[in-house]
C-alpha cells in the first residue's frame, strides 16, 4: 500500500470511530465538545453519512485510487473554513474548530505523502 493510500486508510478508521459514536452515542461526543445533548435524529443521520464516507475512503485506499486522494485533500482542507464561519457566525461553539483542525492536519499529511510519492517517481 502506498503512503498516500495509508493516510486515507487511517483517515477511514477515524471516520469509522466518529460515525459509530454519532450513530450509537451521539450525546457523549456532543457534550464532550460543548454542544447541547440532542434527541433529534439528524445527528445520527450525520453519523450514518460519516460511516458511508469512511467506507468510500477505505475502499479508495485499498484500490489505490490516487485521484480520490487528491480530491480528498482539497475537500478535507476546506472543512476548517466552514467551521471557522460557523463559529464566527455564532452557530457553533469554538470547540468545533478542533474537528476542523483534525481534517486540516490529515489533509496536509495526505498531501505530503502524495508529493513524496511524486518525488520518488521523478
């Protein structure tokens, strides 16, 4: 498995844990990060979507789908911008930025792995 694929595979495990938590015990995570507990189904729907994304990432890593890795860098790096806006507009507590930082760091890790692979080929 290539280094970029490995970063995506590890990312898929993070998403798996996050998705399962949001589906099975969302209030544990919500209260830990300063959000009010909820009984609404929508947080579990988000968890389900994250689980589906985890599956996509795992399969893309397994199959070495390099274009997916590139797309994911751009998408994951953009998350912090959305979260900054959400916090700045008062929609969410500042703790949401921690999730955005995880996305950003992981995206930069994948980007570095992609560059290292390109440099090794050249």
